[in-house]
């Protein structure tokens, strides 16, 4: 049976009267690259802070390799590498100085591995942090998250503020490094096109709950768009309907768990079948989060 490196069950958290998490349930398999998706403000960073033991939940629990970060935050952080969005570092330090300083907090810091990363990530040892480009800053933050050889790496919108080329370059480094070392990656982002090429699993957090989680491949296979030529304007009876939009006499239906049998039933019930197509992760995300569940919208 596959081992889950991260387990979250019934997790709740509020900032005063603002309920951010409303019972989050999630399992992250060992060795996977797990995309944690959601709009800005959905609660992704709050979930990560709870995983790191930086916040205390109002209900439920989370564990990393069986460790409860609320009860043993130090032990949890020893097996976790964390890279925050727009991570701030001491600009007056030189690269080699900040690496040495961070290493002092970790008994298991691997100097040989870190020196290898400095060369591989093309980081100038003698340069001051404040003189680095945004891309170099991101690579340095990644190195600092990996130097103690963590079993889990948590990336919270790690490419925020980078240009498209720098984002692609950073992701190439991340995936190459982490897959080679068998690390479990929990990758939070609102940029879905980043997640799609690299994630084995994805989950959508919306309004404080997980509304969908599973293998990326399965999502692409099971969520389909069906185009019909019909004047019908209500499709709410279709099981698994996620979104309906209309342009002229054509209607586009986005449907989950879309088997050959289900497509056949839709053809029989509504007629006017034109075609059936797959969707990318961005389109699937949009359907789950803001889709119209049965009523026609559009022109």
C-alpha cells in the first residue's frame, strides 16, 4: 500500500470571524509532486503555515510523515524544506555567508550537497544577496530549502514575480533536483499552466474546502467538453455537470466522470452532438470553481 507523506483531516482555521478553512481533507502520496491549486486568498498559504506548525488549527489535524507539527514543530521542520512566496533574505550577506548561517540551524545539513547545488544552480558565492537577480534569488531560496536533505519540500508560489523564462528555468531546476532525490513536493500555485506539466496529483482548494483532488492524468481523461447543436437551455439533470456555456445555437457542456456511456446518454437525451474534446488543467479548474451548473450562459 502506498504511503502518504502528508495527511490532513478536517482541518479548520479562522482569523477572528473570518473562516478560512472549513474542514480540509487531503492526502499527499510519498514521492509525488502534488499541485495545490486555488485562487488568491483561497487559504493555500494558511494551510501551509498549519503544516509547518506556525499556526494552530481550530479543528482537525495535519501530519507530515506521521509527525504532528502542532506537537513537535522542530522535528517536523527537520524533514521539511520550505520556500515561501517572494522569500526575503538578508541582502547584506554574501551567498556563501547565508548558506553557512542557515546550515547552523540544521544538524543534518549536507555541505557537500550544498556545494554541488551552488555550482549547478550557478550561484555566485561571493556576491551579496541584494545584488542577485530575481531568478538567482529564487534559486538561492531553493538551495536553502534543500540543504538539509528534507523528505518533503513545500513550495508556496515559488515563482511569484519571475518573468516567464525565469519561471520555466526555475521549474526545470526544481523538478530535476527533487525527482532525482525522491523528495515529496507540495507545490502551491495559482498559475495552473505551471502545475500541469509537472504535477502527478492536483487538488483544488476553494472557499475553505477541497472540491476536487486526484491524479492529473485522471482529470484530463475524465473531465470532457461536449459540444451540442441544440436550443435546449437547461442541463442540470446531467450527473456531474460542471459548466454550461452557449454561443449561437451551440452549447458547450463540461462534464466530470465522463465515460463513453455517459456521452451516449447525453446524445440520446439532447441530440445535436457535434464533438467531444479534452480540456487542459486551467479549463478544468475554471469549470470546478466558477462553472455554471446547468443553466446556459454566454452569447
